[in-house]
């Protein structure tokens, strides 16, 4: 049986726009400056903290979710709260 979930989100605003581009056989996506500031990504890199982005396929389109823990269903559910 396939598990389904419903997620309701409130859009607070647009933090930036980025256009994907091919490079080295993979697609790349730059992270807008305001996203870096909002999620303190520069500080995490300096402290060598794990973080990643999860690409979720939804019925409304693609949802990009920042995640600072190992990717697992439980951690994704927690991040969506």
C-alpha cells in the first residue's frame, strides 16, 4: 500500500530565482543570496555542519526542502512541520 500525505504550506515570500544550467554532465542550480542568508548556509559551511536540499515531487509541482539532518522519511516529516 502506498502511503500518501497532505502538506499545507503558507508562502511567506520569494527569496530569489535561480535558473538551472548543465555543467560537467549534471544539472546545477545556484542558491540565491537571500536563501544563503535566511538559512545561514555560510555559517554552516564554516562550522562544517551537514545540510542538503531534498527535491520532493508533489501533485502541485516540485518542492525544494532544506534539510540539516540525514535524509530519512522521519527527518523529512519533521522538517515539513
